[in-house]
């Protein structure tokens, strides 16, 4: 290299290093939210006609933040007594609280929450319970699947008589709800025997799909504590290994207060890393860039399908790691392809565009990198965000990366 060309070469090198630094910073800023305020949710009240019940029913539906921008499909939570605003708001908040710990933790996915109103809960959850169950399974669930992007994983939450009806699902519709949450279920002796008998049958016919059961009772309702703990002991003694159960204690709580202590830990229990996350040894191989991360991720998703009964999409976390591994190895085409897949699956995730820009820039395509960053800026202005300051920081990072690209 001649002396006259060295300043230009040095300048080019410095610009490349600056670009890499800015894009790395951008990727960190645009990582999935960690313990940040949740975005507002899209909540609507709808009325659907029921041929089975001979009347219409009011539903309260909460969609995850940025549902209209996303393409992903979501698990569903059905909340009985959905007309109780405090229970509904708590369920929405619990389902939307995505706290990502270390790389072996599993971030609970956003979920669609549907609260079902009861004109007379004594009828729906009592003497008309069998017919109301048919309404839930034969009319409500198909309606939700038609109207919204869902996966076939549903959690049913009930309190008191609603908890009893939720437990009766093991007999009446054993395949409808892989997860049952019964807060202080009302279980007189005759119903307790019925529930145990139908659960015994469910144990024998549940296949390999993981089943989740959460029971609770308040300290100030000793009868409920006794029956819920007895049912928990029965499940632990009789259920096959793929059944998971937990009893949530309610110290100092009365019957009407137990849902507040039950719903958040119950949803977290249902989406525990032991069921949904990549096994530690396999995850370590991916994190340490041993082997082919895309292949290991595919193996994990195949095993997960056996456990949960449907094809779950790869999470943002693991898709980002696949991209970063390809970048670290200098595999430009593979990095671009993996980043494009991330953006296609999660178009509402701004961090995916930052990684795509990084992949294009390192692969020598600044024009494509510029387009990815421009798309990210346009998306940023459309996102529902709780913290305007966070939006401002992301905007600054995106613009700095865009300005640093060579023209």
C-alpha cells in the first residue's frame, strides 16, 4: 500500500470499527424488555351468541401489546367470573409481565386473556355447569380461534364454584385445557369424589402432553385448605410424571382474596422453564457456540412439541443467539438469513432489524443495512410503548447507526 492511500485506509478502518460499535450498542438497547413497564393492551368488550345457552354472552378480550403489528400466535387464558374487574385486570397484568432472567430462564409469552361474564354464576357454574362447559368448548374456543391468532394451548382459571367447574373439565372436556387453575375450589364431599374419579381416568388417557394444575386456598378458610391440599396429595400420589401440580398457600387470606395470591404465580408455574426452555446442557452448547445452533434449536422445538402437543415457534432469545453466532463466526450469508427469519416471525421486535442491519453491514451491503435501520425507525413510531424515554433512546441509537453507515 502506498503512503498516499494509507490515510484513506485508516479512515475506512475507523469507520468500520465505529459502525460495529454503534450496531453492537443498538442491539443491546433493543434487546427484549427486562422488568420494564408493560405497554398498554388492546381490551375490547364483545358479545357472542350461544345456540347452546339460548342467549348471548359478554366477553372481555385483552390482546397482547402490538398485536396488530405482530404475526405470532398466542396462548389463551380463559377467566371465569370475567365480570370481576379486579380479577380480569390482575390476569391481564400477570399474563403480560415478561421478566427475563438468565439465559436459561424462560420468558413467559404474551397471552390473549378472555374474561367470561355470568348473568347468574350460580346457574353457569352450578346446576347448568355441564351445558356451560359445552358452551366454553364447542362455541367459545372455536370463536376465539377464528377471531384471533392462537396456539392450541389454553389455561382455564376459576375461583370458588368456578374453580370446581375448572376441575370438572378433566371429565367433561379433558383435551380442552392443558392448564387448570382452581383458586379456593368449592369441593363438597360428593364433588371431591367425582373430581378424583375423573382425574383418575384422565391420568390413564392423557398421553404424553404435559398437564398443569394449580390449586390454592386461603389460611382463613380451613375447609378449603383441607380439600385443596387433599386433592394436591391425590394428584402427586396418582398422577403420571408428565402431570405437574402446585399448591399456592394463602397466609392470612380469606376466600374472596385467594385469586390475588394465586393467579400470578399460577401463570408463571404453567410457563416454567422446566417445560418450555431448552435443557441446560443443550443451551450451554448454543451459548458457547458449540455445534450448529440452528440445528440444536430445531431439536429443542421437536422435543417441545412432544411435551406440549403443538409446534411452538422459536423464541426471540434463541433466534437472536443464532444470528449472533453466525456473525461471530463470520458467516455473513447465514447471519443475514437468520436475521431475516427473525424479522419475518417477529416484525414487531425492533431488535431484529438492528441485527439484520448488522448482518448486512458485515456482509458488505450497507444499502440493505440502511433499509433495515430505516424500517426499524418507522416501526418504532408505531409501537405501543409504556416509556416514552425508552422510545427516545432507541430512536437516537437507530439514527446514530444509520448515520454511521458508509454511502
